[in-house]
C-alpha cells in the first residue's frame, strides 16, 4: 500500500484516501455450516459454489423447501428442485429421493448434478437462470435456518450471461408479460364493473417456479400477476379481461396477485420492495375498476368466500402496512436516524474487529435482510480500505440489516473490518450510509475512525496521533462513537 496516500487527517478535513486494491476472492463466506457444504459440493461436481449458493438463496432462502399448500408447483430440498425432476436428480447424484427432501447435503448434491447435466434452467426454466444472475450481480447477505451468516460476493455483471428480452405487459405498465398456458385460465371479456375484488396470495414456492408452473398446461391454475420478493419485479401472466384460476370458486369477478414466498417465513419473503410494488399495482387496479382501497374488497386468499382450504398469505402478511401503501399509491419512505456506531478505535495491520451499528427506522418502509445495506459513502460506492473478504458483500457493501426491521423499530448492522497494511501508524476515517439496494441511499452518513499500527509488536514509535479535524470523535479501543445527526438525505443510487 502506498503510504503517501494516507488516510491521515489534515487541517480541518480528512484527506480523501486512495482506494486499495480490494477484490473479492472468497465467493461464498460466513459462519454457516452450509458455506463449507456449498464449496465442497460445488467443487466436487464442477458447479461454481456461488452459483449453487445463489440458487439456494433465490429458491428457498437457504432452507429445505416444504411442499404443502404450494401454488407454485411442488419443489424439494435446499435448492428447491421441482418435484417432477427429483427422481432423475436422485439417480444422477446417487442419493435417495427421501434424502433430497430431508438432508441438506444430499439435496445440494442432487441440485448440483442437475445443474452440471444441463444448466441452471434444469431447476425450472429461464427464470431460475435470470434470478441467479441477478442475485450474483448484487451479491447476497442472508441467514440460514439457524440464523448463521451466508454471504455471496457480488460479481461483476459483465461476467455473467445477459438477461432475456423484456416484453411489455398487456394491462399494467409496471409489469413484464409472461403468458400463462391457455390451458390454465378461462377467456373472458371483463371490463369496468365486472371486477370487484383483488385477491392476495403467496406462492409457497419461488417466483421462477410459479411462472414456470402457470406456463405448464398441466397446472390448471394461474394468477393475473406474480410479484418477486427480492426486488418487487412484477410479471403479468393472464390478461385482466380473462379469468385466472387462482381462487377456485371466487375467480369470476376477481383479479389474483401471487407473491413469492412462504407464509411460515414472512420475515424472509414479505419484503418492502414486494409490498410496495404490489401495492402500486393494487392501487392501479383499484382506481381502474373502482374498487375501494380497503382490506375487504382487497383480501387474502384465505379470507375469500371460496371453496378451497388455502390460508395464504397467512398471518404474517402485514395488512395495515399494505393497505396504507395501496392508499399511498405504493410509495413508502426510507429515513434513518439515532445512529450509534460501536467500533474498535485501533487495530494492527491484518487484525480484524467487529463494527456494530444501530439505527432507528424513521421511515414508513421496513428494512429487509439482504436488501437494506451499509454502503460506502463520501464518495458513494468507493472500495473501502477496511473491506474484509468473505464477510462483506463487496468492497463497497459491508453488510445488510441483521433482521427485518419494521418502521419505528431499531435495526442492527454487524460487520467486520480489517486493519489495512501500513508501515507506520495511520488514521483511517471511513464514511458509510444506508442504501436500499437498487433504489436509494438514505439517512445521514456515519463514520468509522480507526488508528492502524504496523503488524507485529516491534513498533516503538511515538503515541498514535488522534484524528483532529475528522468529523467523528474517536474513543478508546472498543469504545463507543456517537455520531451527531444532520439533515436526512435521499439520493438515487445504483449498486455496483
Ligand atoms: Zn392462494
């Protein structure tokens, strides 16, 4: 490292550092036992571990899929293998079908064998490849069923195959058209006055599985719209004038919207981006068809006067929040304040420490695992000198919120920092800000100020200089750094 490009504080401000060469070498990291399994199975079968891990994240959020009550076609195991492919996958991998459903390693071996034989589409069509590509491009910061960390490093977009062509939806400008099989809905000529309810569903499966299933003539089910959990992307699959088969005997005058996820894990699947995109769609539909923006005319499948036993989207669907968003046209707000940063004040080169940031959610939007992140700031999206490979999502993204954090609650962000290589003591002062990935940066910037000493214990120089003039005051080692809050900011920003 060039020590001339010091992070030392000079005069009234801090010198802008020259970014070190921070590149992710570790494709899958974290303290979950699944990390080693992704690497081992991927290496054994010649499937990139990050691809296997990303497929597991987008399809099951690192959990063994359950198949009961699925509206997406049944899928099995840690990577959500479509039920119809399970026998073939079992024979390819030399494991039993029962093991794919119950044993994480067997289900990974089976999924990797399927991917190796064909490609990601073997798990359920183009949508799987698209979803995995998108997840790899922005990186993943998730948790396994035991709450342990799994990080998939963000990959440069250019290194992955391009995405397919987008077709404009028939009825709603915010959707992409992905036609359901004509065997899965009834044709109609419904217009204003013929539609009086909007039915909210969840898929009990992945977005790609759902789209694939509604395109399968054997399914005999469909919905007008399907909304994706990670980013709120909307596919339209049936024209609104037609009668989608989403609600058994309550289809004739309704529009059905499917939401990717599992009712048992609303904290993983019912994300703010999905709520907001769905509410924007529902608001549009309510305006078009003259439906009151209330819980009643807008209702869950489980509440609908139909003859099925489905209970989706379950008690974890936040109806108060959803209806408020519908009434607001889908617009939430991202605001943050009351930031506390607990960080080491000094580290030796190569030594790591833990930073814990607590932040109050002052907006109306919830913060989500994987989506709401700590990013570098001042300037935005620069590579951080404190980057820890295998712990950070990328050199400009330290972590995501530790758990879903609703409006009014306090979120915690935990990440490691590493003392950069120095040959004499240096002060580092790094600015960070929260971002809703793919959307906006928000809240005030906060700082981690760090004194770094050369590695080894032979340093005998003068006492370390304190960072006079920096915007953050520095406490003793492990001490608390409180950051005064200034005006709230919100800017458009893209991930990198
Ligand atoms: Zn349903």
